[in-house]
C-alpha cells in the first residue's frame, strides 16, 4: 500500500479514482493520480465506503475525518480532510 501521510493536512482535498470489484484491494499512485482498488460492489455506497477506509489507512488518519465532497456515484471522487 502506498504511503500518503504527506497529504494528511486539515482542509486538504484529495482526488481519487476508484476501481470497484477488484481482485486485490490497494492504494496506488499512478502518474500523479491516486487509484484505490476495492473488492466491494458499487451498490448502496459500499465501494465508496471501502475507498474511504482504504484512503484513510494510507494517509494514517481516521476514516471519519474524510468527507466526500463530490462523486458519490462516480468512479472519480473528491474527499476533504477535516479536523486537526
């Protein structure tokens, strides 16, 4: 898993691309784009929540600090890091 702890600044926005139904979950940095692969299906927000948890783990923050700003039903999502 890629270490993204350098992005953990309050107020920072993080753009990611989610790949649902992946064989192996993980977070990778590909050509300055964060890609999050999750094994969950894109139904009822399951893939989004799994992506939030994976991103939070890679950043070393609590997943409750990541707020979805845009992309609830899209593959491209934008999260904001709240709190101290």
